[in-house]
C-alpha cells in the first residue's frame, strides 16, 4: 500500500511517499479500514521534528486522526460490518501505525460511526480536536448542561481546537469570549457563536475579559497556545476560577497570581490513553466521537477544513501548518 513514511526526525522533507506491506488484522476485535482521509495536527509536526515516542522504530507513519470504510473485520467484531464508515483518533505516535496511509487496523472499541453529514475529509479533521475540547471544557472545566451560564475565555478561537471549543461551550449554555488575530477570524468565530471576539494584537485581552465580565474575570479560561500566555491569562480568570491548558507551561512561569486568586489549574492531553495504554479511557473517547456525530448530523456542530492536500503532499501540509495562524484544520485526502 501507499503510505507517507517518516524516515528520520527533521524537517518536512523527511516525509516520503513509499510502498509498504498492507496491515492485517491481529486480534479478533480489530477492523481493517480503507482510509479516505487523515487529519493533520500539531502533534504530528512535533513528532516529525523531534522524533516519535518510539524513535528506534523507523521508518514510521504519522497521523492520529483518520476516517474511512471498514474493509474487513475480526472474528469477534460486533460493532461494525464491512462497508461501514468510521472515524477515530488512534495511532501515529510511534507505537501503532498512523493514518497517513491507504489502510490501517484499529480495535473496534476505539472507532465511532462517521457522521453521515460530513465528508471523509471533514470527519478526519475532527477527532483529536473534538476530544481535546470536550475533555477540557466538560471534564476539566466542568461545563454542564442545565447549569447557570458561565463566562468562558478560549484562546485562538479560530484554530483547530478553538473553533470546536467555542461550539461545545455554547452547547453547555456558556457565554464565550475568544482571542483572534484578524478581523476575518473575528467574523469566523462570531459565526460559530462567540459572544465577543478580542483582537489581541490591538486590545489587551485581560482588560477586555475583565470589562466583559463586569470586573469579575471569566469563570473558565481554555489555553490552546501555551508559553507565557498561560501566565498572562491568570489575571483574566475570576477568583476561585478555572484554567485549562493543552500545553506544558514554561519553566520560568510565575504562579503567584494564580495562587493568590486560588485558581484551579488543569492539564488536558487527549493522547494520554494511547501513551499510557489506558484502553478504557480510549473507549470513552470513542463514545465522545459517537455523541459528536449526533451533534454534527443534527446541525448543532460543524468542523472547518481550510486546506485539503493529497497524500503525496504531506510534507507541504506540514509546512503550511508550521506557519501558524491556521483557521480550522488541514487534511490529507487519500
């Protein structure tokens, strides 16, 4: 089969189109999927540049997100049949094969039925960012249906994680302010439901958030950018409020403001189940995708794909993602 092989750690040129043996079903609960599209995420570019979690296993295939058609099933598979359309986040970290390829295998418990209303490209763009935003806002941030409305700050609301986070927050009755880098992105996030778009290059986002909440600060801040922005966000959060980040804080961060305001700080890494072999948690993540499929098909959620590249052009896709400031997601069509 055709696949994009990462031959070494380095720049995008280490991604080369090649031919390898087709994967085969190894356990009775696995399915073989003919991939139609693969999502590209920042974790892919990081692993490409520094090496995967199994650096001695080269060449390797990147790509956590995939969508395709079930081509064969193991003897104990009950959830899917041949011909079913699925989407999932699985593989691509250096352990299990990733999805920059024509075929892959996955345990049926880790896959979900593809939303009927989405193309394969849209479906492949969705899993990692959906699970990340869901866990950050609902599990860490404690946004609940039927609860009083809470004020939420989402950084980089036009990005891959940010643009679905806005929608998920609104589905839990939150009021959302978000940072954006341009007026076009401001229009984009407002169309998704954001109540306030903060042009951070012209406006101090802390002042804007404090003013928007009438001096209190937001109940919950969701950081998708990292670096010093984590520390800069502390004064925008109300006393006894929450902040969730998907990045590792820098070593020179000062926690004084967070401690003084008694903030609750949480990490969100949706890759943890794959990294630590937590199958039950990965099953729960597949359930999140099943619930999101219903939201897509009922028109309550949408995914934005900004660019679609052919499989052979994976290196170009990585180059574009690394320029930063993307709106929505980038996808490989297979």
